[in-house]
């Protein structure tokens, strides 16, 4: 069994053919690509060719590195890395915003449904509708009815929670934009 490895001028493997010695010779004679012939059935995943020898690609330093066959090393794609880190922060911001927040002894769910409910009740209260009320249970299990001014306070607390989430994300994105190394990007986290 022979393995013929076809590669470009940078050493990147383009394709592999396995077969008998005669089929390997025929493949070599009829190609325009660089190639080497190796005895046996060789796995060429994560390899490249250098000086007509198969060489292992070193481990990837981070998900933001791309292997350069021309330079034979991993290169940081800073723009892609910044974009991916920014998306990671966007997901963390949304998760934080839509989770819950503490306010005056209450844990208030701020998922989309509860945000809409609080906003709707707040509009009704601002229009003078006395039936607009929100019942909350505090952390000790006691229930309280929020109406009028106290309902507005709940709405303001929700607004502050959402604003803080966005401000935190914005500050982290400024750090991402300023980062120039893998280590700097890895150090940026929501928590």
C-alpha cells in the first residue's frame, strides 16, 4: 500500500490517494501538483509537507488562531478574535439582562415576558389606571402588591438593571477593541 500526498507550494495538503505501487506511480506521473509517496496507509490529518516530509501541525494556541502554511506557524487573526469575543459578550449580556435582579429584598425575573408585563403595567399606572398592579414575593416569602408610585419604582429598577447590563457590555467591548493579543482577549470576561 502506498499513500500519495499532493500539496501546494506552501506545504498545505490538497488531496491524498491510496493504492498499489503502480497506481501511485501513475498518479505521480499525471499530476501538476507537488507530491510525495509514502509507504503504508498514513493518516495525514493535521499535517503539512516541509522538505518533502510530513510534519505535524502544532497544537492550536486558541480558537482565534489560524495556521499559516506559508509561515508554518499559527497566526492570531485579531479581527476575527475580537468579533468572536464581542459575540460572546453579547450573549452574556443578553443572558444577564434576561435572568433576574435583586431589588429591595425581591428577586425579580427579567425575562422577556416579565419585562413586557412590567412595562405594560407601568404604562397603565402612568395613565392613572388604578387597577394596574404587580404582585411580588420577597426572598422571605412575603407577598406585596405594587401599584402607582411603587409600581413605577419597580419599572425604574428594571430599567436600571437593563441599562447596567448594556453599560457593562459596552465597557467590555471597548476592552476587546483595544486588545491586540490572545492573552488580552482571554482575560476579558463577563463575570
